[in-house]
């Protein structure tokens, strides 16, 4: 069984990476457009690459420091010697996922714009193919990392299965750390540029979006790639491997058998094959109607969900036996929860439904009313996802036999998270193509292409906002389930390192648990405040710079002068690299500090509080931001006076408020709640031995 599992996982990893390579080759065969289009695309590519190189240098210092700490802990016997190296590989593959996705995205933006000059379907084909490179790179590298570690630990170092899962669990810390740097740093970059460009260009100067006269326009396009592509790739890699490894670890606890580890790995491997098949189903008619475009993408994602549901049944039946077939229904509950959360997100953020249309009406009375209504919409939108996740937890726990054996139930919850992300290859492809379409629209505007091209890219971009919000919903939902599984893994780790002296007391009457709960509940708010303020600081520097250029560069607003794009890119890079450090330090230091003061029971309370409020905060911010963004685009189609109207200006202000909500703070919180858990697991040995209360 273990040989088959390892080889099947490795084979599917290679297939996924091979498919990503074929898609990349296909994209690069498309025509890149005119010389001017290639030049602008080159500016974006150069800026994005330069930023990532600078980011990776700073991240490298952090990883070197953490590696040294983990080596010292291993030397003292608090960890195994595999943990420091697992930490490094987790971070490396997470960063590599984002880098590869960004590389192909920056080479496909001009090609998408050129393809849209031929037809909408051709433009969708290029953008979605480029998004598929990201999707299948993430799942391919994730399965490759897991299978290589399993083969090394099992067949080279000959560890027992419990020791294998314990060692592999900790490489999630490296993946989570890299993901947090990528999401926070990239999110600050992209939203500082976006907010600065919109406030000075569209609101103050009254020039169109992506107008070449705007000095921040290239920085805005660079930001789409370093934040929404590279950051998202690192984020989803971390979510994907985290769900698989936590499920494997809990399966070994529940069944003491490698078969329980085989289930999440083989389901994920099958998900690769299913996703590859379903990418061929994504195509659309020549209509910019959002319902038609949504239907095209749904055809691929929904079909993949149905197929993986059918294939998972025989896998679980033959591996775990008919007496444990309830685990299958646990997986189905996770798969269904992912679809339902996606539908809920779509309902609250897409301009084809009433919530966003009603939000657009509030723009007619000014910026204040659209800001108030957008906040209200975001808060209300948390109701369905929390009910869905709650129902999923109860069903997954019960189906797996949790009410008779809690270990089995916790395994069921973790398998539900795997089910939710089992078809990540195609789900992420529908998400990643959005920033590419956005860049394509910018290139179309800056090079003066036919207005029909911009209409098509805008249709793809608007749909991309919805699919991006849906993708964030999947990530947030899976983060909640994975965080619950990681809390269970933390409890098991504490018992393992503490032995008979451990007294787990998770009662709310325990003051250390209650104090930890309150601290954990506050952490997502503190984290969101830090990241929002960082965007504000960086955006202010861009606003000042753009105003300066409009004032000092002669002929810039008349179109006879040349904007200094590089200065805005440099400002965004410096600000984002500086501001990303503190939020990451808070995420890593908080569980250690809480553990040393309140002990392991306090840490359990902290993790529970952070998971609950973090889930709600992430959904609220992502959905509010998505609704504000699509409201602006809805008005730009001609309703309420269209572009340049007072309603449009109010919607732009709403969009600038929502930008850091949906692309910086919101998606970073789901990484936060998992990183807190993984750091707690890694430092459990220290906390058990040294704590005050």
C-alpha cells in the first residue's frame, strides 16, 4: 500500500507539472501583439521580477534565522533533525509556486489583449491557459514535495509512520511563512499602487483607468502580478499541502495505519487527473454577458467536483473498508461546503445578483453611503459561510464516527478539507486568470487598441473579480477546517512530548484557556489593522508622487510628456518590503509568547479564538472588497451615468477602501490562523517544559 501510494502521488505530481509546462508552451505560442504592447508588458515583467528578487532576499534572511533556531532546538532534543530541513523545503516550494505563476502571467498579459482583438473566447483561452499554469504548478509541486519527503523518511531513513507524519507536518510552517510574506508584501504593493492610481488619476484628474499618463499605472499592473498571482500561488500551495498533511497526521492517530494516510494523498492525486480533463470544458460564446462567462467556468469546476466525488468512493471503500465508508461522506461534506461557499461568495459579490446591484444604487448619494452599505454587505455575507462550515464540521465529524471515537471524527474533518481542495488545479486556474485579464485591459488602454478589445478584457476582468472572491472563499473555508485539524494535531503533539504529566483542560472555566481565547480572538483584528495601515502608508506615498509628476512634468496630462513609471514601482517595492515584516513577526511570535506565559492550555484557547474570528474577518473583508470592486465595474458599463459620473466617483472611492480588504488583509488572515497552529506545534516541546501558568 505505501509503495503504491508514494508512486501514485509522485506520478500525478509529474503529470501536473508536465501539463503546466504544456500550457505554458501553448500560451507562449500566441501572438504577443505590437511593439508597444510588448514594451509595456516588458515594463511590467521587469518590475515584478525585480520586486520578487528583493522580497526573496529579505525572506531569505528570515528563513536563515528560523533555520538556525530550529537547528538549536533539534540539537537540544526538542525537535527531530528533519524539521529544520522540512521548514526550508516548505518555504522554497511555496515561493517557487508563486514565482512560476507570476513568470507566465507577465508573459501572457499582452497575448491576452491581442487574443481579445480576435474574439472573446480566444482571449479567455489565453488567460485561462495561463491561469492553469499556476493551478497545476501549485498542485504538482505540492504533491512532489509530499511524495519526496515520504519516500526519504520511509525508505531511506526507515522511520515509523507516526514519526513520518510528525516530521512532515512541520514543513507546513515553512510554506505558511513564505505564503504570509508573499501575500502581505504583494498585497501591500498591489493595493498601494491601485489606490494611489485611482485616487489621483480617476478621481482627481478625471482620466481613465490604466491611462498611460498616470505614473502609477505600471506599478498597478506590476502589483497585480506580485500580489494576486505570486502571493496567491504561495498562499494556495500552503493551503493545499497543509490540508493533506494534517489529514495524514490525524489519520495515523485515528487508525494507526498507513491506509489512513493514503486516502488524502490518493484523492488529491485523482483530483489532478480530473482537473486536467475538466480544463478542456472551459469555453464561452462571443458575448460579454457575465452569466455566459460564469457558465463557462462553472462547467469546468462543477464537473470536476462531480467526477472526484464519484471516484473517491471506491478509493475509500477499498482502502479503509466498508466499515469506515462514513469517511467518504465526510469528504463529500467538504466538497459540498466548498461549492456552497463559492456560490455564496458569488451571490454577494457578482453584479449579476441583487446585493451588488443594490450596492451600486447607494453610490448615487455619495462615497459615505456606498462605504456604509459595503461594510454592511460584507458583514451580512459572513452568515452563510459560517453556517455552511459549521454544518460541514458536524457532518464530517459524525459521518466518520466521531461521536463514538473523537479521533475518527477529527480525521473526518481533515478529510473534508482535502475534499474542498481536491480539484484545486482547475479552481485556482479560474482564480489566477483574473489578474492576467486585468493586465490585458491595461495594455489595451495604454496602447490605444480598439474599444471592443477593452470591452472584452473588462468582461473577463469583472468575472475574474468574482472568481477571485470565490477562490478566496475556498481558501478561507479550507483554512478553517485545516486549522481545526491542526488544533487537534497540537493536542496530540503536547501529549507526545509531555507524556503522563500532561493535563489537557479545554474548559472555558479554565482561566488560561479563556485568556488565550480572548488573545486569539484579537489577533486577526491586530493583524488586519497592521496590514491595512501598511497599505495606507504606501498609498499615501504614491498619491504624493503622482501629484508631483502631474504638477512638475510638463505636458504629462496633455499627453506630450512622459511619466516616470519606475519611481512609483520603486516606492511600492520599498514600502511593501518594509511593512510586511511586522505582521509576519506577530504571527510567528504570538503563539510562542502565549505558550510561554499561559502554557499549552492557553495556546489551545488562542488557536480556537483566532480561528473563529479570523474566519469571519476574512470572509467579511474579501466579500466587501469584491462587492465594491464589481460595483465600480457595474457602473462603468453605463448604469447610473457610467464612467465619470458622480456615482462612478463614489464607487471608485468604495473600491479603494475595498482593495486592501480583499487583496491584502482578508486573504492573509487565512494564512495567519494556520501559521499560528503550525508554529504552536513546532514549539510545543519548549512550551511544555517552560511556561509560567
